[in-house]
C-alpha cells in the first residue's frame, strides 16, 4: 500500500509541476502583452512574441504534449492577431475571422507539405519491411568483425536516410536490429560492444538526416524560412552538395571515436554472420510490396535529384510519391492503414510552428527581437567568420534548452535570419550560416534528453548519460572543427560561403 501511495504521490507531483509550468507560461505571456510596446515593435508583433514565449516554454519543459501545444498555438495566434490593430489605426481590429487564415498559414506551406508527405512516406515504407532488408544486407556485406559491424551500422544509417525520410522511423528500425545483434553475440546491452552499437544507433539518424534535404523534417522547413526571407532557393541536390560531405566526415570521426573509446570484448563477434544470415532468411524472398516500394523510392529520389532540370518542387514530388504508395494496384498500403501509422502530432507541430514563424516575421517581431538581441549587443560589428562562429556557439547552448530538434530550429531560425538580413551585408553568407545552425542542432549529441532518437536508444538500457557525455564532448569538438574546416576549405568552392 505504501508503495502505491508513493507512486501516486510522485505522479501527482509531476502533474502539479506541469500545471504550475503552464500557469507560469500564461503569466509570462500576459505580462508581455500588458507591457508598454517598445519603440519599433508593432502591437501585433508584441503579442506574437508573447505567444512564442509561452509556446517555447511549453516545448522546453514538455509541460503539455507537442500535439496539444500545436492546437493551443493556433488558437493563441488567432486571438493575438485578431485583437490587434489591422494597420496604423489602433482602433480598427483585424478580427478573428481574418486572423484564422493567418494562424493556419503554416498548413498551406510547401515546407509543411514536404514534412507531412515525408512522414507518410516513412510510414508506408516501414510497413513493407524493406528497410530491415536493406539494413541486414549491408551488415552482411561488411562482415562480422566488431569494427566492421560499427562501420556497417553507419552505412545502414546512411542508406536508410534515402529510403525513410523520418529520423524517428529510422531510429525505430536501427535500435531493434542493434538489440538483436547484442543478443545474438551473447553480450549484455551494457557491454562495451552493446554500448557502442546503441550509441551509434542513437546518434546517427539525426546526423545522416541533416545531410539530405528529405532526411529530417526540419530541413525543408528551414529552406522555407530562407526563401520566405528572400534568400536563394536551396534544392535537393544543392543541400546534398552542401551538407552531405560534412555528415560523411563527421561520421568518420564518430567511427574513430567509438572504436577507440570503447574496448570491445571481441575482435570478431561469434555467430554474427550466422545471425544476420538467419534474419535475412526469415524475411524470405523480396515481396511484391518491397519491389514496388523500391521502384517508387528510386523514382522519387531521381526526381528529387533532378529538380533543377524539370523544375518540379520537391514537396510536389513527395506528394506524388505518397500517391503512388497508396494507389491501388501500384502502391504498398491503403489510405486507411497509412492514416493509422502516421505521426499526426508531428504534422500538427510543424504546421503550427511554421505559422508562428511566419507571423513572427510578418508582424516585425523577428526584426525587432533580432535587433535587440544581436545588433544592439554589438555582434553585427564582428567579421563574417567571427559572427558565424559566435552564432554557432550561441546555438550550442540554446540547443540544451530543447528536447526537440524540430522545436529548437523552428523557434530560433526566424530570429537568426532576421538578424542576418538586418545587417545589410552583401558579403554575409546567410544561407551558409543557417545551414551551419542546422548542423549544430542535429549533430549535437552530448546528453540523451536533447533528442528523441537518443532517448529511444537510451531507453534500451545499454548506455548511461555518462557514457554519452564521454563520447559526445569530443564529438562536439570534432563537429566544430569540421565546421570551421568546411567554412574555409569546402563551402567556398561550392558557393555556400564567401
């Protein structure tokens, strides 16, 4: 009985903390709304900033689920914009009827469409088992030595990135495979081999995802932020040229760290090849659904890579892919089945988050906040290199405040873009700096709680937070070292840096 009471008390304590956090968030929001309007900031901009303060606190603390925060965000935007002046006349309110399409603008955005289609694609592909076949075939190819297995996990993560445009779905594929390998090799999950494999599984999906435009949901959203601010369009092939080599170099550094920091119990894993062969045999011959999924994905990747030739936007190609995947006689699933497998919370979060970012920019809130936070602090007077490195350092610390990479990038990217544009410096590589921010947000892997893939791997019970810190700190040094190297040696060659 005492145990039950203790558990009930703990659960009540958690809900009470969350309730208090929500109340604090509302208090902060109301305080910002009621404060005198600063010079240079519109009333609508002030109220959108107030809504952002509330929502970002909810994202950081996870006081309410992401799906609930998305719905709340839409409602708060409607009220904030609807009861703000429509123009210079302070007495003429915009009205909630006109505010509704503004608050929902993120759901008619090409970046949101890309994300929604990508999640649907991931749900359809993982239903066929194609991703497991690809993973096991790669592991069979590399061999059964411990170092080869680590390399094979990295190759698998890269291969899955092109087939599954969802970080979480790739993580959900990798972790069970790694757990199965540890069990087949007769070692516990918290062995040196088990820790190394699970850490790779927790880190790699985000790392490989940032190298491909369709590899992670925040990528197309950031492209949309850039084009919305008047910056050049970054296509699928452009993104691949700019960032994929970085992720390869980063993964090589990760491989050398993981194989040196952990002293493996075996040089060659006993029974490793037999286990992989048995798993492939269990899958049986390639099914008709797998073959159709392979053809559809190959066609989709080809169309993404040739967007400069046919000029069809990547989001439209993704919708075509979803159509083919559910088309009777051609596809691999049904609309009803797909509906059940899609992560609707993420779709809601992205749509509402893009709406918030757009209203933050259109009401002048981004420009004002950027001026206060960056320009007046003197950052704008730094050289291009010093400015970029300073922004990357700031993002490093901000990243620890968020448990969601998506929430972090959605919250900070518009302010960074607004600040960079406000400097009116033609030599400033705005696109390059923003893509550098994406690298830091998605490659930073020091504690499990800062990313969902790391938490999934951590939940398997193989490694501790201390293990991840031990790997993550030198990995962060490699991350920054590679960014500086690319700033001077590679990105200028491909036109990303000046």
